[in-house]
C-alpha cells in the first residue's frame, strides 16, 4: 500500500513537472510569419545566398582597379663570369651576390567591354538572387499559413469532439439507467456506447493531429520543442479584415527574379562577343638592381601599352556566343511559361476563395438546420415518437455540421492568404518586409 502511494506521488510530481515544462505561446498568424522569415533555417539560407551574390559582384568590380605587384630577390652567386660590354670585362672581380627589386603596375583599358558587361551581368544576378530570396520567404509564409490553418482546424475539432463526448457519455449513462429500469432495450444502450467509442477515437485522432502539427510549426519557427501554440484567432480575423482591399496587381518576386536573370544573360552574350576583340592595358614599372662590385641600377622606370590578341578566337568564339544566346533564349521562354502559370494560379486561387465564402454561408445555415433537427428528434424521442437510431443519427448530423462550419471558417482565411501568395503579396498583406 505504501509502495502504491509512493508511485502515485511520483506520477503526480512528474505530471506537474511536464506541465510546467510546456510553454504555452499565444500567437497571431502575423507573429508566426514575422518569425519564419527572420528566424527559420530556410530564411537564413536565402539571406546568405544574397550576401554571397553581393560579394561575388564586389569581387568582380575589383578587376576595374590596377594590378600592383612588388617583388624582390637576394641571390648568392658562385663562380660568376661577368662580362660587361661597356668598359670591358668584369673578370677578376669578386661577384657573389645579386639584389633585385621590382614594382609593376597594369591597368586594363580595353578588352572588348568584357569587364563592363561582366559587372552588368553580375549586378543583375545579384538583383535576381534578392528577389529569389523574397519569393522563398513568401513560400515560407505560405507554409506557416497552411500549418496555422491545419492547427486551428485540429484544435477546433478537439473542442467539438470533447463537447460531443461529454454529451455522449451522459447519454450512455442515462441509457444504462433506463436499461436497468427496463425502459429501453439493451441494444439501444449498445448503440449509444458504440457512438461514444467512435467519438473517443475521433478525439484521440484529433489530439494526435494537434500534437504533430504543433511540433512541425514550432520546428519551422525555431521555437523550443516544448512550446504549445495557442492561436489568437481574433487577431487573425482582424488582420484579414484590414487587408481585404489589398490590390493584387504587381509583379511576383519569382517573375522579377527571372527578368533580372534575362538581363544578365543578355549581358552574357556581350561578354562572349568580347572574345572577338584584342585587349589593351597600360603598364608601368620600376626596377632597382645591384650586382656586387659590378653594376648598380636605380630609378629604372618604364611604362607603355600591353597588347594581347588571340587570333584563333575569331573562329573558336562563335560557339561561345551561340551558347550565350541559347541561354538567353531559354530564360525568355521560362519567363513566358511562368507568366502564364502565375495568371492560372491567381485565377484558381480567386475561384477557391470565392467558393470558400459561398460554402461558409451554406455550412452556417446547415448548423441552424441540424440544431433544429436534433431538437425536434430529441423531443419526439422523449415522447416515444422516434427511435434511438433517429436520435443518434441527428446527433451525428449536428456534430458534422459544426465540424464543417469550423473547417469552413479556417478555409476562408487559408484561401484568402493563398490568393495573396499567388499574387506575390502574402508577406506584404501583413505589412511585413522580406528585406
């Protein structure tokens, strides 16, 4: 007996500890979106890609500046035979070391505009990456929105099943007493017990869904695993109501990104064509030399123009230009395909949103009808004018209508925000920035 009491106390202590460990966090959808676009691994990766692209651009711009090289050597010589053509032979001198210092400067002045167009291409790729990152964050915002909707639906179903289970348990208790008093057949009690079991199974499944979706959401948002998210549905409705007049016009970020990639590919064609031209560079330098006991050179300045031209490029470069043109054409086709798909996505999302509004009206009416139907059937049953099957069926219809309405209310918000995503305005609808 004492052992059982100890086990019970330990169990209660553990339950209390677990309850304390769970951190309940009330969140609106806007809060969740703000978190995911700043705190998730995917958002951090998108930002890193933008930073990398910017560094690549800055690295390429460095090629505009002169190359400056300094070098120096100290050499020990053995058995050096020095012959000077100015003033005779240097034979017999002790020449055993050479010191040499150089400074060279090279500044490109023309290479078929290759550097200019390379920088232009890199600038457009950087802009494309920036808009790609914004579109990636739009996708994260949509993922959070869908998880939020799923979590709300599951939480609402848990509430409905819990409420219905209490009614079912009370009915089973009442039927059991009536069987004991010979007022109804035992078969009616079994039907009520079966319905109670089915509701319990549905409740267990709904609780499991809440736990799974909640874990997925806190993982995506980088919150502690013990966090229990409680949805601030009133704020969600308020935010949605404020943005009903938001314009769907404008260009989506993924399409804008492709547009900049197209500009980069056009600059790539010019880069490829640069191979047809020679390259020129300004050069300059300074040399200081000391050959021990023989020769000293200082202030040996030099400057001039460097020239380089690969004659074979006249024939070889045609393939490079054709490749660049093909890539540019490929990007154009991708833009056309995506433009059509965006129009289709927006039209489908708009139709889905309109349908959700119509369905909600029908489900609202269905709840009123099912409530009235259950009241009538219950009254008839109490007066022995309807069967147990009729009562249980009316109860199921009432529960189902309430479930449909709860799911429909969540669907309205979901379909609305899916429409915003299709238009590229999801994050903007919360007055948030992707930067």
